[in-house]
C-alpha cells in the first residue's frame, strides 16, 4: 500500500513538547530532610543506575542530606579501576559516566557507601579499588542503613536489577 500521509520530519532544534509547563511545585528539602538511594544494579545493563545517580544529584541540589548505598552488583559503579586502554581513559563515550557522577555527588556533599561483601565475595574488588571518598561498609550495615532511613523518616529510593 503506498504512503498516503506526508508530514515534515522533525529537524534538529525543533521543540516537540511543552518544556515550560511543570505540573507540580518545585519542592525543596526542609532543614534536616534526608534521602537514601539504594542501588543493587549492574552498571551498563540499562539506564537505571545512571538515571538514579542523576535523580540523587537532583535530590542533593534540592537540599536533601543524601546517602547513596551500593550493594550487590551496584558496587561495580564505584570502581576506580575502570577505563580502557588504561585506567581513567574512556573506552567508549560515557564509559566513565558512573565514576564522574559519583564524584559529583561526593563533591556536593553526598555520602557514598559500598558493601564489602559484594566487593570481595562477588567481584574480587579491594577497598583500594574504590573511587576515593566512597565508604566501604560491612554487609550487615545495609539493613542498618535501611533502618536508619526509616528512623530518619527519609525519602527512600531502592532499585533492584539482576
């Protein structure tokens, strides 16, 4: 069947959506508000890891005291040994996006935690393999961080992927 409708293709610079309208108020943290982001996800196996890092950055910029918890495969996001052909070199565009975003979070006051069990037992990472500033924690601390978030009446985001 031949094509019966022809419309111009979008061009670079065309705005296809209402980018000005915001439906909800731009909420900011109240003094003392906290947020905890728990990440159990494989880096580069989807966008969820980077999207949650960007969301966490936005929470920090809204004034939340932020804790970013990496466990399971999430600890791989904090590897300081990433790069190709050498450490710190981008093997492909975005290869070091996780590293850069974690550093941005820490530079803006967030605490990043990485589970020692996942690092050692699952991935053979040493504490020295973490991005400087990432805090290694005992696997028992993951539950205690969750309890602390509950006691803090904090905003909590948890992502699990396998």
